[in-house]
């Protein structure tokens, strides 16, 4: 696979593939799209993925991947889509993801991620969808997320988040979906939430607000 130097698109989704993602994918530096979703892939994410500097879309969801998210993913500054939901990834979310300046869709839903939400994610000016729900995240909702003003969809539900709902979320004027239910949030619902004129789905239940 690593010898296919001119390969720009590789789609092998829903093919009952098993085994690990080969490290050799890192040598496919001309690749713009890699789609391996809906297989039975196991093992960890190769750190060599960080060498695919022209990759724009990476679809690895609905597999059985384990291990952690490598900080080398932050090197993929052209990446617009990172979908690794419904796997068994653990460890923390690297703060280096905050330098993926082209990121539009970051979906890590339904893994086993722990630790806090990096405030650096607020630096992603192009981010439209951020789904971190159904993990094991703790700590507070970073107020810096209010800087990601392109967000239309924010899902942080069913984690172990604490603290209050940041008033800065009212800056997300394009937000249509906000799911923060199923956490341990306290305090009151900020009146500024009423400024989210485009909101269509607002889930706050199963907290202490």
C-alpha cells in the first residue's frame, strides 16, 4: 500500500476488513481522502497518519480501534473532516488538535476518551460540528468554545462534565444544535442562551441546572 505514491483517494468502507491500519499509510503523502469506516479494524491509530500532510478527509468511524489520539494529528493542517466515532479510543484529546486550522467536522462521539476538553479547540475558526458526546470527559466546558463562531452543532452530552454553562456560548450565533445533557452541570441556565436565535435543538436534561 505504501508504494502507491500517486494515490489521492482510498475508499474501502464496509468491507469487513480486519487487522490494524498499516503504518505505511504515512508514506501516502499525496492522499486527500482516506475512508475505512464500517469495518472491523483493530489496534491503534498509527502515529504515521501525521505524515499525510495533504489529507483533507479522514473517515475511520464504526471500527474497533483502541489506544490514544496522537498529538501528530495536529500536523494535518489541511484536514477538514476527522470522523473517528464509535470506536474504543481512550486517553485524552490532544490540545494539538487546536492547530488544525481547516477543521470543519470533528466527531469523536462514543469512544472512551477521558480528561478535559482542550480549550485550544476554540481556536478552530472553521469548525462547524464538534461532537464529543458519550465519552468519559470531565472538567468544565471551556469558555473558549465561544470563539468557534462557525459552530452549528455542539454535542457534549453523556460525559462527566461539571461546573456551569459558559455564558460565552451565546457568541455561537450560528448554533442550531446544543446537546449538553447527561452531565453534572450546576448553576443556572445563562440568560444569554436566549440570544441563540438559530437554535433548533437544545438538550439540557439530566444535569443539576
